[in-house]
C-alpha cells in the first residue's frame, strides 16, 4: 500500500496548484492596446495642462491682489535697463553721470514687493502693447522725468535708432515744451505735454493790475492734444505749494472772479474735480486707459530748494522711512478718483520713492562748468527711480491685457 502524504507535502502541493492557477490567470490578462495607451497619455497631459493653467491663474490673481507698494529695495547687479551712453533722450537736468556723478550704486536697486514679484520690464513686449497706439504723459517736470525714462527703456529694443524721432524735430530740454516721439516700426508715439496744474494758467485784472492767475474751474487749454490717446498718464502736485501759488493771494480764479485768498489744498481739490469732470465728459473709456501717478517725494534736508536744502551726501536708500506721513494731496487724488465714472488706475509711487534719497540729481543736475549752490532734491537721475515707476506701469498694462 502507498503511504499517506505528510502534512508538509499536502501544503507544498496546494501552493504549487495555486501558482499554476495564478500563472493561468496572468496569461488571461489582456495588455492595453496602443490606442488605449495614447488615450491615457492624452488624458494625463490634459489634466496637467488644466493644473498648470489653474496654477497660473492663482499666481496671476495673487500678483494682481498683491500690494506692490509694500516692499523693499533690493540691490540687483542686472540693473540698470539702460545707461546715459545707450539713451540719447536724457536731458541735462537728469543726466547725473554726464554731469560728473561718480558713484553707481543708485542705479542698481530693484523694487521688490513683499508678497509677489513684479515682472522685469521687457521693452519688446511693451512696444507690442502700444503698437499702433499713442502713449501720452501729461503733467509737470516730474512727469517729463518719467516720460524720458520710458523713452530710454523702449529705445533699447529698437534695431534701427534712425526709426525713432521727434515728429517736429525738437530737442528735449527742461524749458517748457511738448514732445512727440514716433517709433516707426511699431507705428506708435510716446508723447509728453506740459501742464503744471492740469487747469488753465492765465491772467486777470485785479484792481489796476493784470496778474497771473490759475483758473481752477477750467481745464488746461492744451487738453485737445490729450484726447484720442490710447494710454494717458497724468500727474500734478509738485507746483501746488504756497510758494508757487503766491500763497493763494489773488491767484485762484473761478469764472470772472479772482479769489482774494484760498488754501492750497482746497484749490487743489477743486482743480482736480475740474480735471475729473473733463475726463468723464471727453474721454472714451473703451478706447483710452487712464492712469494718475501720485506725488513723488522731495528730500531736501536743512531747508527748501531756495534756502540751502541739500541731499548730495546720500548714496544709499534709506533703511526706513520713520516719520513718513501720507501726503494730503494723495488723499485728495484718491478721493476724487473714487467719485469718477471713468475708470482711473492710481500709480502709487510715493512711499516706495520715499526711501530713495540717493536718487536725486542734487549737485549733478547741471554740467560742472556751471557752479551753483542750489541742489535738486525733487527730480530724479536717469537711469534711476522713474524706471521703477514705468515697471509698475508696464505691470498694470500687462495685468489689464490678461
């Protein structure tokens, strides 16, 4: 008789049987076809694409919602975007290097918001944004400062320098004037129109004398040139001081009446409301994007510009802006914009510029051949701080396009 199998043999036979069944079942599994694999790959790629688009939208929203005015100045060796030798449009008053300024650190700073990154200025992309359009700056000499900066920043992307020219053959100077530069390859113009107050400067009779007045109820007579622009950047603030407005005595005019005395802030608000009314009536928001740049700080120490004020010793940005108070004119600007029907984007550059005591021409606002005790601590060297204002403008224009 055959001996009964041991327990170990029974278990071994069972495992062998399981292996055979498992192998058979493996043989029955059908491998996916090439078409199925292709479908799965397409579906996976589609999911990845949606995820990337979603992440991009989240990033863009984060950037749009970011407070770009809250940040710090970071030293960056890749700046500046141009120099006084590569840009032929810097007038003497802003051309600090040509006027003998030797330190170079002031042109190496980049504004870095705490909660997001602003894109580095891309001149080619900016020129594409304004292709076939009119980019127009209107305001005082600080806006001319920003306009010259924009010309220099754009010029770096132009292949043939002969295809950028002033349409009336005018040379840029700090004397009162209007300028229109054509970029031929992009069929666009970059223009500047001087308007210190945005309202009409005129004359009126007071007693036996004809005196200089400011018509705070009448838009600047040059406003017809601003109309039809595709992008308008306004500013006014620099000239609204008691000194430049004769302390408000027999200076402000409404209708035929010259007001005996008026506070500068009250006059400023009335003038801005005149500007706002003109914009609401005359500007088509479907064609024209409007920006208003708020006030740029001055950094006179030890007196005003005509009383020994100075800033020449500054070669680094301030570490902090202790004691900084938001200018009342900025509050008025924001209040007026809020009441307008036409959308206006505020370019808020005040606090970030407050750090940059090192960015002014100081004693380098004119050639060393001409000695002067007066320092310029209001305007800005180019290249310099206004380039950052234009990077913020570029960022806003890109955001609106998207």
